C-alpha cells in the first residue's frame, strides 16, 4: 500500500498533486469535446496533440479551483459520505480508497461542473445566466463518468505513486 499523508504539509502536497492531475485530465477531455473530436468518425481516437497543449493552458488555473473547493468542502463531504459506507476497521483498504474517491467525485464533479459552466459558458461565452441550470446539468452529465473513471484509474493512482515516491517523508522529524 502506498503512503498516505501523515501531516498538514504532506496533505497540502498530496492535495496539489490530486488537483493538478484531476484538472489536467478533465481539461484534456473537455478540450477534446470543445474541438469536436467525439462527434467525428473514430471519436476520441481522432484527437491531435493540440488537445494536450490547449488543456495545459486551462489546467494551469483550473487546478486552483479544484484545490480550493476540495479543501473547503469536497474532501470533507466525500469522506463523511464514504464513512457511512465503509470503514478501515471492517473493510479492505483498497475498497475504502475506491469508495472514498468515488464519494469525493460525487461532491466535486457537481461543484467543478458549476464553476466551469459559470466561467466558460456564462462569463467567457456570454450565455444567459437564466440558462445556467440547464448548462450546469448538461456539463455534469458529460463530465461525471469521466471524472469518476479518471479519478479512480489515473489521477488517484498517479498522485499516490508520486506522493509515496517523492514526498511521503516531507514534514516528518
């Protein structure tokens, strides 16, 4: 099992790693959608490298929103919900991690979908704020499956691997 954060400094480092990997993965997905790749014959398989660069620009600031919202309520609410479903004293640690990550996505995906809807659709694209509920629900429907899979199978494992390899000793005396 990979090391978990044991102090505040480690928690911040791990939070930044998770925020960056989640933001970048979701931006790759959303930029590909914006560029129309899912609607082409071959779908996402027709993506070009331009997607990765464009996603990097958006992820450069979106990770900050992820970090702030996850620290304000996402992690706490996700942990609370997961605590009602599983417990380390009775359940497999791997299963506890999966449930905790899934519950965090259950809170964070609606949060980030709302933030993205406001920023990209209303503020930057000029959509009517009256349409925000529909835009938000549409964004959530599009993003939730990817956010869950990306968190469980890419961002979470990658962040835990990087953390345990390079940062699990930080802040210890």
